[in-house]
C-alpha cells in the first residue's frame, strides 16, 4: 500500500522529465538565442546612446518596418490596400495576445518567442527522425546562430511559418497526412509561399504510396489557407489577388534567375568599400552562397541526403527558387533574402552534419553568431534595412 502511494507521483513525473530531457537541446538553443537577443537590445539602449527604456518597453524599438505593419493590422485590420501583402495568421496571433497582460506590444513579442521555441522543438524532432541526436543538437544551434535568427524572436512571422512548415514535413514523414495537410494550409495563411509545401508533401506521398489513395485528399488542405485569404480579399476589396497586387507597393519584381544577385554584386562596385550598403550586399551574397552550397551538398558528396529524404530537397528547392528571381527595388535587390533563408530548414541539416568536424563547428557558430549580433544592432539603429 505504502509503496503504491509513493511511486505513483514519480511515475506521473517521469514522462514530463523525459520530454524535457529529450527537447533539452532545443530549449537550451532557444534560451541562448533569446538571451543574446535581449542582451544586445539592452546594449543598444544603454551603451550606444539610445534613451534607456523600462523593461516593459524593451520591445518598443522592434515594432518597426514589417513589425509595425503586423501590429497595425492586428489593431485596426487591413485599413490600407498595400497591407494586404501581409498575410493574416501572424496579425491574428498578435491580436489574440492583446488579451494577455501587457497587450500586443509586450505579450505579442513574448508569444512570438514561444512560437520560435515550438518551431525549434519541431526542427530537432525532424532532424532526429532523419539523422541522429548529435546532428539534431547542432542543427538547432545553427538555426539560432544564423545572422538573421533574431527574426525568430522579433515580432515577425518567421517562427510561425517555420513551425507550420516543419510541422507539415514531420507529420508527412510519419504518415499523418491529414495533420500534414492542415499544417501546410496554416503555413499558407502566414506567407504566400506556404502553397509551395504542396510540392514536397506530394512528392513524399507518391514515394510512399506510389499512387493516390483517399488519404491524398489531405493534400487539398495545403492551398486551403491561401484560398481562404483570397476569398477574404475578394469580399473586402473586390480583388481576390489583392495580396499579390499589393506587392507592387513594396517594389517586389521578378527577374531571370541570378539577375538580382548580379545586380547586388554590381552595386558593391558602386559603393565605398566599407560603406554600410556595400557590407549589406556582401553579407546578402555570402549568405546566398552559403545556402546554395549547402543545397548542392545535400545532393552530392559525403553530406548528401538519402533517397528517402529527397522530399527535403524538393522543399528546399521550392523555397530557394523564389530567392533566385525576386528583386526588391533597385537599391536593395536582395532585400529579405537572408531572412527567408531561415525558412529553408534543410540548409541547417547540412550544417548540422558538417559540424561533426569540431573545428568547422566552432568556426561556423562564431562567425554566424557574430553577424547575428551585428545585424541586431544594425536593425535597431535603423541605419540599414537588414531584413
């Protein structure tokens, strides 16, 4: 009798401890990233001559550029046509946080950081499923060290998209097709390119089943999110493609593959060698090159993915192609490219495998994290648009 009373609570606590232990790499990586994010923000306030702020307003200077638009949509809805370029899932998340202590301007960023934690846990789970524990541990640290990883903690929609996209891939890999379709549909309410998840999911489905079955209907959920937003745009503006037409206001255009990269390279030659603009273009091209190299390594060489992992390559290629052809105005042709590289999770799987070599691991982590801190300060000082 006594033995049963004493062991029951321990039995109930065991699964919680096991879950915590299993996800410890993601938790630690997230915590380190959050600490760097907050310390660098405090450094910006205290050391660089910016007026000190109370702790409850520490996120105030992050509510600029795209964050400001998301916040305005959360507060007032789509009150201008050009804001239809910002998909509704993240503003809805911010709107929901308004009922929490601190409201949208405090609770919203905190909820965003928790979403990033959930995304990192899913990344770790997928990496463990495809590779092994050490690769998974290194992968989540490379994600939070990436030069634009601060967008996982800032009030942006990157973490939410990664959560849904990786959730869809992980569910598909485990054969949970309806969950995969639902997560893919939710990704389509965060960004237009959530629709591209249909490609890796369909590829993996046909690899497993050879021919469509009833469960293939789950894949129809992937475009459902985009269709729902398109219907909303039609009922409110009379233009079902308002989200696409609104992009004209933000100077986004499509070129032949490689043309935006060539334009960025040419702009470097027109700037002073160490000017903020030339350094921005150089970093964008370097990160583009890093992404391209890792995707090539996923196809050939000692780090190539197995045949049954090619859905990851399809996913990476689907998201990488828009970066090859999208140009954001004549002065910043590769604008947003480094931020969108965060969403191409297979890049980090390759880095996680390369990092088995200790010297490369330390070199990559120090280099990437140094650029991350520099970009945080650059973003906060608003000297150059780094997103």
